[in-house]
C-alpha cells in the first residue's frame, strides 16, 4: 500500500504541475495575444497611411534616424533583436520589458515610411520580452522560465499571423535545430491556440492562400519538386549571405548608427523612386502584395527578377538599422522566385510560388517541421506530401546558413551525429 500511496502522491503532484503550467500558458496567451492583436492593427494602420500618402517613403531617412535615437534614449542601442530571444530561451537570460514597446513602435515606424521588413520577427521579440519578464519576476526555475518565454513567442506569432500550429512548433524548433523540448509542447500549443482564438475574436483573420495547379502525387512531380526545393535552398543561402554581408558593410563604412540609418534611408528612397516612383511601391513594406500576386494571382504581374529586388530592399532596410522581421520578406522572395522558376520545370506558377514560400522559410530558419505545418496552415492539406518533400530538400541543401547567428544546430544535416554549431 505504501508504494501505491507514493505513486498516487506523485501523480497528484504531476497533475497539479500540469494544471499550474496550463494556467500560466493561458494567461500568457491572453496577455501576449492581446499585444499581438494591437501590433497587427498598428501595422495595418500605418501601412494604410503610407499607401494613402505615397510621399511618406521620402521620410525613410528620418524614420531610420528616429528609430536609432529611440533605442539610444532607452539604453538599447546594442539590442540584438531575435538573436537575444534565442539566448533568452536557451540560457534563461533576462530580457528588458522595454523591448516590447520599442520593437512595437520602431516596426510601425519602419512600415510607415516604407521600409522593406516584416513583423513576425518583431512579434517573437514582443512575446518573448513580456513572458520572459513575467518568468523572472515570478522567480521560477530556469527550465520553467524557458518554457514561459517559448509560450510568449508562440502566442505573439500565432495572434499576428493566424498559424497556431506553426507558431508553437517554431518557437520550440528554432532555438536548437534537431532537438525539441517535448516537455514544453502542452504550454506552447496552449498559449499559441489561446492567442489565435483571441485574435480571431478581435477580428484578425488568419493568413491563407488559394493555390491552383496542384500536381498529383506521381514520379514526374516528385522530380520537379525536388529540383525546385534545391533551387529554393540556394535562394535561402543567397538571402542569408546577403543579409549578413550588407550588415557588415554598413558597419564597416558607416560605423555611426545614426549616419548609417540616414544614408540607408536615402539609398532606399532612391531605389524606390527608380523602381516605380512614389505611386508604384511594389517592393516597399513586408511583401504581402508579392505573395498574393505569386500564389493567388498565379504569378500575374510578377517580374522575373522580383525576388532579387526584394532581397536587396530587405537587406538594405534591416542592415541600416530599421526594425522589423525577415520572415514575410523571405516569404515574398520565395513566392516570387518559385512562381518564376516553376513554369520552367513544368509546374504551375501558383503552386511554385507556394512551394517557394515554405521551402525558402525552411532554408533561412532551419526549421523543417514548422515549415511543413506552415504549408498546411497557409495552403491547406492538398499537396502536402509534395510541400514536405520540397521542404526536406531545402533543409538538407541549405547548409548551415541561417538568419539567426545565435541559433544552435545540434545535429548534422549530412549524417546523424551531434555537431553543436551556430548558424552561419
């Protein structure tokens, strides 16, 4: 009977721990989800203002300088963005709560003046800074604190983009490539779903696209998709290498962040005017218009070189010190690249654009499982085996490049052994 009593006591404690973490996950999902919804509406508002007043892109140098001065005034000039989030999860490092309002405001400024940046990376910083501060204020153990930080990341991403499964798994997968802390599955998915439901209740529609021209599961499409996945791997390497190189060149030739922001803003203004003038801002902003044209529009109006121009706009924007994310611009690059290359391989532009979105995302983040769920949530279940194949090929052939230098790749992509190296 003593053994049975001990077992019952252990199970009782385990149930209490399960319920306690569930409550924390729900609360974080509600709090961070609400902030994510506010962020969504804020970005939408400033984007509509810019589109209504095309001349706002002339303020790019002013916006860049304002962001640098804002971070300097708050003592956050050396902020490392999403890389700091990865360190916070891995090592339970404290994050400043002021990261949340700073990234919120600065990303809105970036979108207001037409910088080429996304918002999902910013959402990760928003959610992580809030949940990390809660964890440290409560004095929880480091292991549990890391779980709470992951919950905040998942809830913010989910509320903003409307992909709860991808958000939860991405928050778990992105820190250590090859290792997932399954103990955090329940709180991560719970926070993500709560954030998603709250966003839906508050009027935020989930992101989804209608893919046309899906091929059947046969030998020919398998070969075509393998080739497309390999090409998307090369695209992801180009994106990451360009991002890192432009950042280094900015720092080398313009060491003063204020001058860097102003000069970078001026370059962006010049490129925007050369591309289409004030009235035709195709490559400014996150790139949702390019994804729509590539996938929903079957590639109509997408220039063959659109992915190269979007890479250039994004790297020049973020390298100059503007704040925002890289994920949606990556989607845009992958979509425009995929819809351009797909017809050459005998695939439809719409399907090629969709494959490009998820394969490029996998290549730059090294997160294949999250990418498969992303394909399901963005494009539905049809054709999922082909999406998964392209994602697997992109993951394998993209090497150890990645957007985040603090990301740890635990297992080799070539053979099943531990390597424990950081993304390049």
